[in-house]
C-alpha cells in the first residue's frame, strides 16, 4: 500500500524492541489451545541503506547455503525511497534476533533476461532448500497503475545474484506466491511455484473490476549444475476479480498457501473478502476457475497475505483494518487478532506478507516498515 507519511531511513541496526499486549476477540491463536494474551514484538526495521520502503514479501529461509541463513527471514521491498510503488529493488535478510543485512539490490539494467517494465519486487517470494531465491516483479515507471507492466519472476542464487528471469506466456503481474519445495541440499530435485497474477486487463479497465486474475503453477526442474528449468506453466485458477487502485496500485487475488496435505491451494480473493480453495493444485491440468469458497465475509476485510499454520489452519491479514483472521480448513473463522491499528481508518494498508513459524507468526508492517513477531 502506498503511504504519504514520512519514514525513518536508518538501517543495519535492530530497532529497539517494543511489546504490545493484545487480547484476541477469540483469544486462542490455534483452535483447541488454552486462551492466551498475545504479544507483538518489533524485530527490526526493513529499510536498507538505499531507503527502499513498503515491505511486501516474507519467507523463512529453510537451509543455510551461500549467504542465506536457516531460520532467518527474507523480505522484499516494493517501493523505492521515492515511495513510488513498483520501484523497490531490494531483498533484506533479518534474523529472529534482529540482525539485519541486505541480501540483494537488483539492477534492471543488468538483468540476464527479459523482465517487462523492470524491477518492482512484490509479495511473491520463495526460498528453496537448494538455495535458489525466486521473487516476483510488478514494475511501474512512476508508482501509478497507468505505468504498471507485466514484470517477471526473478531467480537469484544463494549469494543474491540474479541469474535468470521467467517471463511472458502466463506471467502478468506476479503478486504473491507459494511453493512446494522438492529440492535437495545438493541442488537437484524439483519445485512447483503457485503464482497469483493481477494485470490481466486491469490497467486497460482504468479502475473498473475485471475478472481476469489468475493462479498459475510453474513447475521447475532443478540441477546442481544448471539453472532452474521451467518444465511447464499451467493455469489452475482463473476469473478472479481485480482492479487498479490509486492507493494500493492493484487489488486482486493475493496470498496463496498450500494445504499441509497438498490437496488444496488456498487463495485470498481480496476484492470479494473470500478465501478460496483450488483442488488438486499439484496435478491438475486445467483451471478450477475461482475455486471452492472456504469462507467469505465475517472478519475478512480485504484479505491480502496468507499463510498455512502447522495445524492446517489458514491465517490471513486484512489490508483494510489491520486484523489477522484464523480460519479452519472447513471454513470456521475461529480467531481475530489486531496487528496494527495505525492510520486512517485504523489499520488500513498496514499488512501484507505473513509467515507462520511454529505457533507464532512473523509479518511485515508497511505502516512502520518493520518486521514484527506475533506470539
């Protein structure tokens, strides 16, 4: 989300941790656990030395390789220091204890392949066990939707260098991403990326809702001696509502998360305040259209980021009011926790990327440009 307030530019030093005690409307984080009062801890600023703002994507690093450290959080920034959306070029790595470092700064002029429009890093972010990092780009020239272009998926090695781009065909505004990682520590194996796309007809519609949002599966073959190879791209979801927005740039299908058994891919259908499920996402060869409705309305209010908890519940964060909603796989909304109430209206535009780690949650806060810890 775009911001008009001023931001701190200090970097490389963990912020002073602050604790805010919150009482849930439904007080348990995971169903069946005792009632608890939760806390929010600010881990670190997400602003690197070049002043990039608006943290979007977040992913827990699964393995130590190259400059990637297992258990650290990798975060993508969507805005440059100008605060123009779709112009951020940096990935930062932050430890749970607050140690901060820039992992990559990506120069559109030196990319090894095409990426229509350049670089503007989105919530689409994944780190494979083998060390490959994949991040989406939905770039703009001036921070407005009128100049948004298709972008690409950028593939980086474990030292932060872009080595490949995945573009064209079905990739058009990659907005968020989930992964099934079948890679191994020696660099081989395979992976399936699940990518939401939000630019299918949105720019031309000039703010009107179009039903062009897609979810695609990108199947990768991995080798220790070669770059990731795209085996296939398949549309597994289509017809999702999307539109451009002067504050958010674009709104459409956003967060995605694979169920623990792999039988469902959950999708945050943002404009319809809905969580959808695409059946058999790993093997299907055709579109499930907008999928099955798991839950709709209730506490959902522009659901954006999505993660699947270890117990299988779906956690989504609202773009419009700063709440995190917990939903069971059968559609019961069982808890609602306030993560950010700043701004006007309270919590608007503050939340995006989120990841569940054990019984806790790490999330990026766009309002404060911080990595936060909810437990």
